[in-house]
C-alpha cells in the first residue's frame, strides 16, 4: 500500500511539473506575442553600432543577388543609407536584418508587384503575421555560451550568428576526434556493468568493491567534465549556427501554412525542404539542448549524457547533416528573410505620414510632388519636374546637398521597396551612383583630387553599358585650382550631357551654368540675408542662383568687420577686373 502511495505522489509531482512547464511556456508566448503586436507600426527604437553592420552585411557579402548591380560602398555611405536602414528595419530575427540589408543594396528589384501584394497581405492578416513573427523571434539563438562570448550583442539587442559564413564554407566547422567520447562511453558502460555485477561479486571484499566503485565513478565523471569543457571551447561558436538551422526549419514550417494562392512561388521551393528537414531539425535541436546543456529544463538528462560523452557523437551528426543539406538550409533562410522583409516593410510604412508608390516610365524626366528626405524631422517638401541633365546652384547651407541626396535615396527606395517619400514620384528605372563625400586615401596614396577623378572615370566607363544610370555629384573636382577645375569639369560634364543617363550636379561654380547652358537645365536654392541672420526656405527654383552668402556668413558669425569688408572689396575687384587684387604691404 505504501508503495502505491509513494508512486502516486511521484506521479502527481511529475504531472504538476509538466503542467507548470506548459503554463510557463504559454505565458511566455502570450507575452512575446503581445510585445510583437504592440511594436508593429511603431518607429524602431533599436540602437546600432559598427559591430551590428558587420553581422548584418554577411548575406550581402557572401551571397549577393545574382546578376544584379549593387549600391556600392561610396553611394551607400554618401547617402547615409545605414541611418535610413536603421529607420526602415523592423525585423524580428537576425535573418530579417541580413535579408533587408541585401535587398536595399540590390539595385532595380524586378518583382515589386509581388512584393507589394505580400506586404499588403500581412498587413491585412494580423493573426498569420504574429504567428510568423513569433517563429522568427525564436530563431535568435539562446544558448549558454551567450554569457561568455564577447562577440554577442548586448542583452537588449538581437543575437547575430555566423550562420551565413558557415553555410558559405562548411569546412569552418571544427573537426573533432571521436576517440575521447568513445573512451568515455566505453568507460561509463563498463562502470554500469561493474555496478550490476556487484551482487555476483559479493563474496569479494565489500570495502574494496566500494573503493573501486567510488574511484571509477570519480575518474569517469571527472574525465567527462574536463573533456566536455575542452570540447565546448572548441565548438561553442558553432552551436548558434546549429540552433539557427533548427529554428529556421521550424519557422519555415510556419511559412508553409500560408495561402498557396498568394505564396505559390515561395511554397513550391519551401515545402520539399521542410519534408526533408523537419524531423531531422527537431531531433537535432532536442539533442543539442540536452547533450550540450543548452536548456535548463533538460539539465538532468544533460548531465547523464555528459557522463556518457554523447555530445561528441551528436555534434558530428549535426555537422554532417548541415553539410549535406546546406542548399536546403539556404532556401529556408531566404524564405524567412523574404517574409520578414514583407512584414517589416508593412510595419515601417505605418510610421511614415506621407509616402507613395513610384511611377515608372521611359520618360527621362524625374517628376515629384512634396518630395522630402526621410531622415529629417520637419522636412521642407519640394514639387518639380526635372530634366535629366541638371545643375543645382545655391549658397552655403541652402539645401543643395540635402536635395540631391533626397533624389538619390528616393530613386533607390522606389526600385527596391516600392516606396517613395513623396505624394508622387516618377522616374525611369535606373542604377544609382554618387560622388559626394570623397576623401584622400592614405593606404593607396591617392590624393583627394585623384579620388575624385577615379570615381568620375568609373562613371564615364560605365556609360557604354546598356543599363540606364543616374549619377549624383556634389561639387565636381573640388580638389584642384579654380581655372583647371572649371576647364576639366566643363569638359567632363559635356561628355555626360551627350550620353544617355541622368546627371545631377550640385555646385558653387556658377561659371559651369553659363558654359553648359545648352546642355544642362539650371535650378537653384535661395536665401534671405541680413546683417545678423540668414534665412533659408529650402525650396527649389528654376534658373541660376542670384548670388552667394559666403562673405555674409562671416558677418553673421561676427567676424571682425575689417575682415568682412576686405573680403567684399576683394570680390568686387575680381568681378570688375577679372583678376584678383594684390594686397599692398
């Protein structure tokens, strides 16, 4: 009777533990789903640093979109696209981070209609969206090594792994010897056999048996623990990759539940992958959690497997499986990234008060209504129809550089995410390139001027290609003297004018507007200057700027009056005599 009571009590405790586990899991899931629902459509508050972009750029670097030109590094940095990306990124997993980054840097995405359909689908189906986001949330690896690995991000950021690098070169997985694990396994088995044989050996000295048993257990357990720590030090960087592989397959299974009438293309690729990997990934995830002590709930079983050295066998099996199914793993990865892209862009759009879908045409003009820069808090909008060859002049800080960046950013987002920061934006499909913030390069020995002419030479060399391009240049050839700058710039600009491309130049060199008046349309920004202040309206006007404010800015900044007057007199002397006045001693 007592035995039955004890068994009933043990069973009850076990049932309570299991129910408690499921209750904790359910509450945790509800909390995560609530947070995901609250964040949808809200501005991203995530902080980034240089380390983030090292991880985020992996997919772009190692698996670039095939047959596509990319937004090169100069253009990406000229336009401050990392800041635009941070504002735009509403991904839940590191896979979404990487996929969005590659997507934005891949020029002229040719399936905008499909992308738009899927963005609208997820926006209209919150239940499906949240279930997928929860699966994506679980992709971010949560392993015991997070606490000790310095390369992981801080607690409030998503964890990034080297999954893409490991898929690109599976030989990166460390090779381990199975001999120690085999020795530990054999020793543990022999120890069990020895314990089972104790009754048979009872005629031998019992004390000696106990001593032998204790020493055997000590050596087996100590050896297992020491080897386990050495083993984990060697492979701990690769556990997140294995966990991502498993969680990615699980998330892909959630994608496979989507409407085949809407996601037929995606499911056609994904379903065969899930059939191959679902069971393997589930078993792999459970064994990694248990044998490598990655899950506190399975710690008891983990200690048992540690004694038997099973982690070595599990690791080798996991790596062999991943190497065998690398192509399938990348199909899963890409599918998750694409779905996250659609969901994230739907959320991002709700944070923008004024946007439109682009209009594409064969007309080389660029037309827009209420166009603005996405990074400005209170932007001044502009409406205009621009010819495909234009020079923009204006005083310092009047808005020239910001405007050409605005044009270039909108041209990129129009062709990558089907979104423009305007009420209307029309353009001819094109590849985007800029030359705005070039500098000298101490590593190559290139001067500032050399960097400029190399960049422009690259533009000129690309003109013969069939693809239509848009070039945006801020202050052409500013690394040399005035006479040679005007002469060289006018000749280079004429070549662009005679070619089939869009070319936009912002400059202080008003001489170029006169020299090239038959080739380029002129636009300008204006300002109103007083003795104490300069007012800008940041509006784009037709024609050439009527003046400059460089000397007026000296007065506003309270330079000595004699310096300001001297500068004004020198400028007037040059205008009247076409040469500079020599200062007397």
